[in-house]
């Protein structure tokens, strides 16, 4: 009887987010601990906002409302947020919306 443990990509992402959030809070707490002025309070509010955004994103991934996209294997040029990639996707969407008649080719 062999026991196996399957670790999915989603579990890895969730655990990395948890470690990142904890490390971020420890780092920020060590920097901002002596609250001795309004500048520290402003920084604390900013960093707490970032931490809340990280927790919300983690919650959205966990509930399935947001997806984590990994690049396809073997495609190192897959960058869906780059301007060229977005232009290609818009172009393909526009081409797919064109009517499917071949009247122009029969001239």
C-alpha cells in the first residue's frame, strides 16, 4: 500500500500567498512598531491597506472568483498582460466578429 500526496498548483499558490502575507506583516510591524509620529501612522495605514488587498485576493482565489493563470508548458513568451499580446487578442476577436461570406473573393 503506497500512500501518495498530491500537491496541486492551487495549493502551492495559496501557501505562497499565506507565507508572503505573514512575512509582509512581520516586516512592516518591525519597521513601524514605535508609532511616534504622523508619518508612521500614514505608512501603517498604507501597509495595512496592502495587506488587506492581499488577503482579499487570496480569498477570491480560494473561493474560485479569481483564477491563477500559469503559462502553457514550453511557451516562455506567454505574457497575457503585455501590450502585444493584448493587441493580438483584440485583433483575433475583431476578425472572429467579421461576417463569414466570401463575396469579396469572387470578383
